C-alpha cells in the first residue's frame, strides 16, 4: 500500500510538471517559433533557427515560499557559447524566471556539482524580489529576470535597453526608488542624500531616522548605502551596500557585524556591484568567518544591470 501511495504521488508530481512545462512551451512557441529538443537531454531545447538555447527546470513549491532544482552539469555545458537561458518554472507562476546563462557561467565554474552530477539550486519566492540560491556559491537577486524581456533581448539585440554607466549615487537612487515603489520607507545616509539623481527616477522621501529598536547597531546601520524599512512597522526589510570602488569584503564585514550583534533583524543583506565582481563575491563569501556566522546563507549579490532592469520593470508595471 505504501509503495502504491508513493507511486501515485510521484505520478502526480510528474503530471503537474508536464502541465506547467507544456503550458510554458506553448507560450514560448507563440512568441518565438518552433523549438526542438536536443538529443541526450529531457530538458534542453533550441530554437529552430539556432538563435537561442533554453534549459527548462520545474519544481513544486515547498513550504509556501521555496523551490528545489537540480541542474545537470552535462546540460549546462551545452549552453556554453550560445545565447542561452536557464528557465525556472513552478506552479502558479505568472511570469517565467529566465536566467541568462552567460551571466552565471563563472559562478558554476567556481564550484563543483554534487555526487549525482547536479548543481543544487533553490528559488526563494518573495514579495520584495525573488532570490536564487546556488549551493556552495551563495544567493543572488534575480528579480530583474522575471518575465520574457531577457529572452527578447537575446533573440533580438535591438530590444535590449541600453545599460548606462551608473555612478554610486545613481545606484543608490534606483534602489531607493524600487523600495519606495514597493511601499517601503527609505533610509539613505545623511551625507549622501544631496547626491541622489532625480533625473533618473521620481523623487521619494528619505526617512528621518532609523528605528529605535536597532539602537545597538545604529552606528553601523547609519552608514549602509540604502535601507528599506517596512512602512508603519519600524522593521528593516532590506539592506544594500553599493561597492562601487570599495572592496566587496568591506561590505560583507559590515553586514557580518550587524548580523552578529542583532541576528533578530531578519532582513535581506545585498552587496551591489558591477557584474565582474560576482565571482569575487562568491569567493569572499566562502571565507570561514562568513560561513561560521551563516552570513553566506542570507547575503545576496545584485549587479548594476540587475538594479537598472528591475527598476525599469517595476516602474512600468
């Protein structure tokens, strides 16, 4: 009886995965044309004209907010050198998560797969921005990759919004705007407020002071580049350190001090920098001090292009 029940559950999961995958493939074909499955893989597809490759993975939602995926090393290798995306699907998803493989290729190359030949990954589904966790590498904000725009850009480069060269203050302005649009109150250090660039986004108010409940780490918090505060609750929901010219390590140390002194904060910690520093972030986060404090489990990386695209997507929603 137990074996029969387990078999029934397994069939149900496969059935749901097939339904979600079939629906996605149908929408994909309507937008871009016919796909063909690549040999020796159940999850790799290519556009008939060879313009793009797509690796499709599905997971049910566990505990209401998390998914689990296995990414086969052999499949990822076949994405190298192509316009390619990794597609993460789950039940009830409004838009697919389409991750440009080239942006994360160096991350996968810096770690080893599990014994079964797969890299283990999770997507944390959150109102304030979905995050991808790659085992032994860290967490990455992937909100900018929700929807079809990345694949549109890969297939037709003319659709890609030009990425401006952003200054430290402009990145602060965009992060503050994203938080404000999402309904948060915004903290930006007093000395930085007159440098915010209102030509790139609508003006938002900066909070007068930090919540009193965090007085024990107020000196450190007051220097964090951007903080999102839950409106009306006085609770921190997001801390962002923009490492424009300063070392990534300095931002991680500041986060680590806050996390060790006030672990109850429970907010996300995000290092924001240029894309070339993503692999450096992964290496630094592997340091014993950050593994011991478990900062490596809650700190994410967000590159400037992600911030720019996230802002464009949310302001036009």
